[in-house]
């Protein structure tokens, strides 16, 4: 599955590869959070550790906070990396982030606090995940998933009321499906994605109708 993240004595080994690839994402995140040799954890560090399997984990890491109640503006900040990653997934490119995003970092203790809250839920989800309907988790279906996630990521970046939680949750399901090659979760994620876009469109249309009504009253 994923490459094992560097521990206190294995930073160089992490870059060289050859580590245990059977660890689940929850174990990988816990190991990174427990690495006391790091004061801060950069996005680029996560990309390097997870290598070619970085799409699923990084999409999940950036989308999950948006699926929870967060301060205003969080979705815009975390949505930008998602736009880059999902566009690359849709195009079939290897995962890459521009330096301005890759250099963004978080204090290890803050990352550890996020991991402590997220990994129990992630571990429960991982018990339900397994490779199945594999055709949906490989190109060209995987590229279609990337395109849908790109649309959802763009919605996250836009300042749309109620436009973050459902799209973010859909991206989380799709990211887990890609990560574990579980086509059933991809189906569930695509269904939720369509539903969330319908909700967002309804909200946007309601605001448009309200704006037109108020404009009409002002003119009259």
C-alpha cells in the first residue's frame, strides 16, 4: 500500500524507498505525527513519503477538515492544493505540487492533534475497505474520478454557503476508494458527489433568485 514514513532514525531510508508498503494510512499518519525528529511537517514531506500513492492520502488530508465544522476561509486555503492534485489525477499525471504549496508546513504537535482526532474514524473506515471492482479504481475510470474531484475541489474554493461539507465528504470517500482500490467506495463517493453538487446548485440558485427578487423590488 503506502511507504512507511521516516521515524527517528529512518529519514534517509524514507527517501531511498524500500520500506514496508503494507501499512495502512492511519498507521502512516500516526508514525509521521510521532516522529519527534521533526518540529514541523511540510506538505512536500507528505508527498515524498507517500510517493506514487500520494493522491488518495493527500486528497483525504486536505478534504477531511472541510467535512467538519471549521472557521470561515478554511475551505479556500485547503481547497487550493486539492485543485492541483485532482487536476493531475484527472490528467493521469504523477502527483506534484508547486513549491509555494509544498513548502507550507504545520507544527508537528498540531499535526499530531489532527491525526489523533482523525485516525480513529479512518481506522474504522479502513476495516470496511478492500480491493474490489478494481476496474473503477484504475484508469480510465480513475481519471473520471479525478475529474469529479476537481469539480468538487473548485466548489470548495468558492465562497458558497454550505458548499464545503458535502463536497469534502465526497472527496474523502473517493480518496479512500482510490487509495485501497475499492470500487464500491468509489461508487458511493460518486453518488454523494452528484448529490452534493445538486445541493450546492440549489443553494446558488436560491441566492440568485433572492438577489433578483430584491433587485426587482428596488427597481419598482
